[in-house]
C-alpha cells in the first residue's frame, strides 16, 4: 500500500530543490559566473647546467701524515745535528741531540692542517696573519714554486724562520730555529742559511703530500700583472628584455650594495615586479683588487670558495654549475615569510657576480625551479655582456 506521508514528504523535498535551483540561477544571472579560486602557475622543470662538485669535501681520515713527514735522515742530519724525533700532534718535531747541544741546538717542526678547501685557506690566512686576503702585519715574503701558495717569515732577533704553504685542502706550517753557542753567547742562525734550510725541508715535505714543487725560492717582486675585468655600471649588464622575461619591471630599479666576506664592496641593482605575483631580481658584482702576495683572480677564487662551502651547508638545495663563467653555483631556500629565493653566483677572472630571484606565486613561495631558472637566465645575460 502506498504511504501518503512519504508522498507528501517527497513532494516537499522536490519543491525545495526546485526553489533552491531557481534562487541560484537568479544569483548567477545577477552576479555572473562564480570565479574559480586562483591557482599557482604550473611547475616548470629545473633547467640548470649542473655538474660535478667543484670542491669535493675530503673524506674524514683520508689524509695521513707521511713517515717522518717526508724528511729523510740525510736531510735531517744536515739541518739538525744528531736529529732526535719527538712526539708531535698532526706532524713531526725534530730536536738536536744532547751530544751536539753544547755547540748548536735547535728544532724543526712540521704541522699539517687538512680539511676542506675553505678550511685550509682560512688556516693559511690565519697562520700568515692575513686579514681578508691582505697582510695585516709582519715581514712576510711570497715563496714561488711551493704548493698553491706559500709565504715565509724570518725573525732576525730569534733566528726563527717559518714557511707556510697550502696544497689544495691541506695547509702546512714548517718552523725552523737553530742557535750557535759561542763563548757563553747564543747567536741565531743568519737569514740566508736559515731560509735555505727551511726551504729544503719544505720541498721534501711538499713532495711527500703530493704538492707541486718547482725549485722553491723567495720571490723578489710582486706577482705578475694579470688581465682584470672592470665593470663601470653593473646595472647595465642585464638588458630590459631579460628583465621583463624574469618577471620584473626595468623601470622599478633601485641601487643595491653589500660587502663580501673579504670586506671588498659590491655594487649592483635590484628590480621589482609591478604587481602580483610579487618578485624581485637582484644583481651584485664584486671586483677584487690585487694584493702584494696574490692577484685579483686568486682573491675572487677564495671568496667564491668560501661562499660555495657556506651554501653547501646552509641552503635547502645546492647545485654546482658548469656555466656561466669559469665556475658557478646555485642555491635555493624557502622562507617562512612566504618567499622562495634562488641565487646563482659565478666567477670570471677577478669578478664574482651574484644574481638572486625571490618572490611568491599564487600565495606560495616561488618554487625552486621558477626561482633558479630565472636567476640563471639573468646570470647568463650578465655574463654575455661582460667585457672580454
């Protein structure tokens, strides 16, 4: 039997649906179609010329102190009478035997400091009293033909001579002091024999650790002049077409500046987008001057190495790049403020150029691919415009 109550309920429900549909149709007609929620731009693939690590981290324990630090007995006997080896951490310590101490006495010490390339450079600069790649004190002289870089210091008062050299990720320090005892007086070994002695020892040590050795000698002049790049207006390195392609307005430009880790000033510009999505592209150029012991290209290389190691530790993602420039890298980070930031830095001779792209898209941080692809495209445009 048919239920009259059910039939009434069904009729009421049908009437409500029809009424609701009519109301929605009227609203849609008056207000127009309901807009869909904004969607972020479709994700683009990461398009970077990635390459193998420029500065591989040395595996822990891979460096071994050579037997007797590479010093043979004949060499030791010439430098230290009746040589006696004593315990020494991270190297060797050789002292004069007691039987010869009444005539002359002294020591020869070798110390190795292996690590990353960045750590070795910092150790070398600290040991040779250099600040920001420039000597801050002491009579240090450049040594040629010994490792990647080397400096020597002689003290006339004590007769102590030091030579510090770096070979890749290993910094080495050699200290030599010899004193003659004459008529109850002590006279330190003169400069020339002391320097010759320590360079003999340094040559043997360097060969033992695989460093480059080519007749080490104290340099009598500054490093040879090298071709340098000079950028009069860093902001002109990127044309309007490249900036528009990066999503920013060339007219919305402001000066940007900074200071490199070596206290060398940087110059450049930042460009902003005209509206949403918010985006900024920044370009900074650092030109490194030559110093008394190394040229501007070597200074730029050191700064690049320091930045490279810092990014590899700190950035969310990191890539070694094969272009642009002689060496290049890229890093990306996503900030809590809703911004995604991609940075590309490259080195050419005495210059480092850094390009940053940061912003958001659809209320979300700019993705790694969007930020880095854009930064790399601007970096390539800047590299193409650099003077030859």
